[in-house]
C-alpha cells in the first residue's frame, strides 16, 4: 500500500524517521513523505510528527503550467477506483463510508490555473464515480462532516493525488480540551521531542509549558519519561493540567526555576520572547536568565531543544550561560520561520 504524509516544511526528515518504523520511505519532498507499507496498519494514524496522512492514489507526471494540463488531473481521477479506496481507507482505520467529496489542492510556483481549477477537475470526476455530491471550496465554505477529503499537491512537474484516511487532519489532537494564545502546533512539538532524543527514564522539563503540548507529545512518544512543566501564567498551568493530567505541572518563573541543579536530562520548550505571548516574570526584564537556568538544571550529558525566532540574536546569551549550539533547523509555521535549535552543555 502507498501512503503520503504531510508535515511542516523543515521536518520532512524527522517525519521520515518516525515513518520508517512502519514502512519504507520512498520519497521526501516539500512538506511530504511518500512511503509504502506491506499491509494496512491503523497504527499509522498515531504518527505524531506528521500533519496528516493519506492513501496515495496516483502520482501524476509531466504536469505543466497551462490550463491544458488540467486534463492530467481529470484523467488521474477518472482512473481511480474510489470504491476500492474507501475499502482500503476502512482497513487503515478510517471510515469506509462518506456523505460527499471535497478536494484541497496546492502547488509551488506560478501556473496559468489556480487551486480551484485543480480541485474541480478532480472532485467532479470522483463525485460522479461515487454517486456523491461534490463540495467545491471556491466559495470558501468548509465541507460538511463525513465528506471524503482528497488532496492534490504539485511540485515541479509531478503531482500527487491522495485520499485522507482520517475524518480530520491528524494535527488536531483530541487532548486539546483547553487552549491559550500561542499554543504550539502538536506535530512540531513532537518533532522537538524527537530531536531532543528523549529516552525512557529521562527527566524532561518545559519551563514555558503553556497548555502543555510539548510534554503531552513527549509522553505519547516515550511513555516512561518523567515530565515536568511550569509556566508563570496560572491560566496556562490550569489548561495544561486539563490537557495532560498525568504530567506534573506547576506555576513557576522560568528565570528562577524550583528545580535542583543538574537534575534534568532534556529541556524542550517554546519560549515566549514577546511574540504571541509576552514574557512574564524575570524574563520580561532579563530574558537571558532563561539560558542560565536551562544550563543550571541540565545534567552534564543533558541537552536542550528550543524553538527560537531570530535565533542567532540569542546565541550570545546562550553561549555565555555555557550552552553550545549543536544544530539549527528552520521550519515554516503559519507564515513564520522560526528555528528549532539544539543546545548541548
């Protein structure tokens, strides 16, 4: 069986690493990992570092930039067997019934057609084959619940036609009962835990935990880790407690952590830095204190993974605190381009 996983730009290799435990990675490209598996496996819906998971219906080659090339999408949709796709979707843990069809398309670069032209070329054919209504996205309305969602992506001259396995994107986590401004994208949080190399038995600290996304994702990846989250905002701590009650949450100043020196194996965090959330407590006047506290609580073999904006501007403070930059990778996140930075002691 062939699959397509969507992820954030910059995390394709991290997603491929997780996927390799279930199947054979065939291709990595912009925000995508194509892979195969010998048989349906509902556990794939539990992948943490991907945004969404699809059955790969067709790879469409020699896609050009003119409207005449829209026929390639129509032809691929006509060649698909949507009834068999529904059956395979059910075997992979998705629903095997649907109330309608919708299509979302995206492409890189300039073309003489738009995303809605692609969506209609595919959606009309598939809805006709299934005998179900087609819900076009041209008007901006979201498709109704129970709709069979297809995805078309185009990069260069190659396009992919794929069918979402779940009823909704995988990045929408069920545990998100409470949220606050600036909450982190769950697959990115999971990828940060992977990059931190969290091991069973490790003590993991998030000193700016917000609603707890990083530690909850860490727990899903490494159930035996000891997790501690703190935040200066009592509302964030209350939300984190509601989302992940099995973790230890406490209200604390990230510049004066109530944690013993050298007792933490991994620090994984998304510091505020006055972006969506203002810095509070000690960090509002002395942001460099975060790095001093991170270095203090880390063991001699510990490391920290932080999501930073304008990362290079903060390296001086990190190095002054005794942290060394080991790896920097830029990601694309809702129009912003922060960096996931790994520090060692």
